[in-house]
C-alpha cells in the first residue's frame, strides 16, 4: 500500500476506534490529511483533532489505548497539555490534540475535514475555525526590511564579539524571516498550499526565483558575514537602504570575514 493511502486509512481506523471506545464526538483531519490531500506524499504525517464530550478529555489524553488498538505505538511524547506526538510501529508519524467542543471554538487552526463523527452530533460547522489565523505577511516593506537590516547589524556585532550562534540566528534566521514576510510584495507567489503558520513552508514551489538565491543568504555557522552581505545586497536591490547603516553593516562584515 502506498504511504499516502496508508495515512488516510490509518485516520479512518482511528475514527472507528473512537466510535468503539465512546466519549468522542468528532475526528478532524487537518493540514495534508484535512482539506489539502492533494499535497500528501510519502513524507506526510497525520495531524488531527479529537473533539470529546464533557469530562472525557483526560481519558483520551492520559490513555493511548484508542491508538494502540489501531496499530502498536513505537514512541509517544506528550508535547502539550492537550496532545501528543506519536510514531506507530510501521513508521506513521502523527500529532494530535484533544478538545472539548467549547475549547475548539477558541483554538486557532485552519479549516479541517470531518473524518468521523458521532451519528447524533449535529454541529455541521465544527471543522471551520471561529478565529482567523493572524497573517504572517506584512503589507509594507518598511518595517520588516528595516528590522532585517538591524538584525544584520546586531548579528555582526555579536559575531565580532565571538557570539557566533546568536549571530547565526540573527542573520540567517531572524533577518531571513523578515524578508519572507514581504516576499509576496516582491515576487508573484505561485498558489501552492501556503501555510498561515509558516512562511517558509513550500517556499521552493511558491517563490521559485527567490528559492534560487536564498542559499547564499544561509551559508551556515562558518559563513555568517558572507551571508549577511548577500542579504544586504538583496535588500538594497528592492528597497532604499539608509546609506550610513549599510556602510556600517559592510564594515562589520568585512572585519569578520
């Protein structure tokens, strides 16, 4: 069986297990096993929500028999107060959270897909979030790109001081993240399953031109100044950078190259 078929089958089996155990109302698939099954591949995992009746939440969090009955677990890790990350013996990886209905109304998530529900359950809008996901995309170049420039300056100062890990994060992490937040203003985005929780997701498909040059901006721990200079060059190509600030960034980078 193909991995994609196994993922969807496993989710259906979890729904049947919830029905047998009782106390659950709905099983929602989210992400690639939700409304975006077109992007399912052999590297996908199971992301799902279980909505339970009042006073049943702890039972489904503290006891994993409802999953073990479907397929043995090789690993489980309680990564939050309401859920786990799990690895089944056959290599299927999953992450889930358990909610009571009222709690789900306050959660932030993208629209899901009903995999299973109690026949008596009548809320037809349960898979649709009540709260919109805050956008990670900025509507102007000004604040994000100026923040990126100051990330470069601060990061290079830390690099010169010997704080290389912090410098790496400021320059190849924070500064790049700021650029990603305005990339839609600089390059036509290809409509390929954007993720509201992470601008970096599927970037290579969504922004193919930028994907060709981003490697020069993230050259690794041993090439922080070189990465900073490439980021600065890019920003200067798309935005009127303050000359004094760019001179200072280059000065620091050249001191430490």
